[in-house]
C-alpha cells in the first residue's frame, strides 16, 4: 500500500512538472516571435532611499537578452520587469511547480512557482501567465531578506504577432533600507514620508519590432 501511495505521489509530481514545462515552452515560443524591438519608455518611480525625476527614454532589446537604455541610466527596478520570456528565470538549477489553473473565466490564468538558487539564498518567483494572450499577468518576487516585489503587466497586441507590455506597475519593499525621509521632487510643500517601500510605473509606446537592430547599440 505504501509503495502504491509513493508511486501516485511521484506520478502527480511528474504531471505537475510536465504541465509547468508546457506553459514555459508555450510562452517562450510566443515571445520568440520578437527578435528585437525599440520602444519609447516613460518612467515614474519612488524607490526605497531615494526619489528620482520622471524620465522619457527608449528601450532597445535584442534576443536572447541584450538590453540597452538610451539615456544610459539605471532603471533601479527588478530586471524581471523587462522579461520577454522565461529563459531569464528558468535554468537547470531551478525548481518549477504548477500551482493552479483557472479556466472558469474568459481570461484564464495559470500560476508557476519558480525557486531559483542565488548565492547564499533561494529567490521565489510566482509567475502568473495569461493563457489567452500568452503573456505575463503578474510576477511576485520573494527575495528574503533583501526585498519583496510585485510586478503587474497590462499587455497590448503588437502587429498581430504577440502581446507586449503597455504598462508595468511595480511595488517593492526593501529590507536593506531603514525607514527614512525621502524628498519628493514633484512636490514642494509636503511632509517627507518615512518609508522603505517603493514603486515604479512604466508606460511603453510606439513599439517597433523585428527591425534588425545592430549589435553596436548594446554594451558587451
């Protein structure tokens, strides 16, 4: 009896693993339709420890993972916010599990738990994928004791090929910063709040995809 229960447990785990791999491969195959892109990017952010002025710049991307920001300034946000597929997260060191499937609505979502070893800790990602648009709906990041973050995506269809972000909203809590006063450059006469929370709000416009970008744009 114990052997039968153990066998069922193994089969169930294998089933979840295969399901998770299917969704990863499907999402990546959709995103692979974009070989490169250029897009306008507007950013408003308030970060733990600092607030920065609004920015207008351009983002350049070339597969598999080349990224260049035109103003050469750091985004100060989790790089997962710019994911175009799961290859940035998923490798042979990761543990991946399908958490749930919800096909009761017109916009079904599935959730993947990705446990990724990094230095002396393990980072947990919860990736929620929209299986109608085949794009990210949300990514949660638990990087204890460094930071926690939640990234929400609003997707738009580009050239009838693929869905790419129209807006990205990021909320994060840094555990490396003590709560402190941070000046807000957009307000002159307000009380300086004490907080170790931050946010970033990014809008994308005027996508140009598959335009054969030169490698010279990107840093080595």
